[in-house]
C-alpha cells in the first residue's frame, strides 16, 4: 500500500510540475497577436511600459469614439486605449485588472465605455483576448471559474 501511495504522489507531482512548466512557457511565449478586434500594438506597449496616466477600456464604441492623440495633446497625459471589439463588462474588468496588476504607475483616470452592449447577456462569451490576459497575469485566475460559469449560462 505504501508503494502505491508513493507512486501516486510521484505521478501527481510530476504531472503538476509539467502543468506548471507548460503554463510558464505558454505565458512567456504569449503575445497580443494582431486582430481586428483590438489594437495589439497598443496593448503590448501599455502592458510593457505600464505608465499610462489615462486608461480607456470598453468595446468597439470606445475604439471608434476616442482618439489617443487628441487626448494626449489636450490633456498632456500619457494615454492607453485598451478597448476590445465586442467586449462585455467581464472582458473590460479583466483587461483593467491585468493592466493594474502589471503597471508601474497607477493611472490618474480610467475611462470605462458603457453602453447596452456592455451588459448584454447575449455577449457574455469569453473572447480570445481573455486567454492572453489569463496567461499574462496569473492573478486573474481567481476569476476564472466565475467567468467560465457566467459565459456558459444561457
């Protein structure tokens, strides 16, 4: 019996280490890939520098309504537009929390685009950007089961 328990513990330990290594490698190789749903260069720069004074999050309405250059020129504040097309409130929250977990300087202002799309129950699916966010920020895993359960209720 002791031999069986020992082998089981060794097997589980090896499996656990393999999964941890797999997640670590995936998070190091993970990037914000080009996609028409968001500005991948903006995400990369914002998460790399982490020094934005103003962070704007939301869906495609935000992406089409705000001009980063005008905001920076008129307000004289470093701005990051972190909107994602078809985003819902869950994706906006994950984006903001991930940015806040990684930033060097906390933003002076956060702009949240809010429309009926933001809370529409037909738009609560997980988007591909959520995978990028979860792999880039392990602190977000505390929300994983809640978001998975909410996204599959309909």
